[in-house]
C-alpha cells in the first residue's frame, strides 16, 4: 500500500504526464495545421499581389 507522500507523488506525476500528452495532441491537431495554413495563405496572397503588380506595369 502507498502512504500519502507516495500517492500524492504518483498523482502529480500522472497529472503532468497526461497534461503533456493532451497538450501535444492539441498542438499537432489544431495549432500546427492552423499555422501552416496561415503561412500558405499569406504566401499565396503575396504572390497574387506581385503578379497583379507586374501585369499592371
């Protein structure tokens, strides 16, 4: 059987481990695709503006 200090250490370890796991899942499924999509969108807009500026000259 675990005494209180061992049990609280185990609970703290499991909390930190699971919080890190879910943070990693959140980053890989929402933040990284959003960031990459924004980069691609901005590059597309800049290329479109440059193309329109070159055609306008």
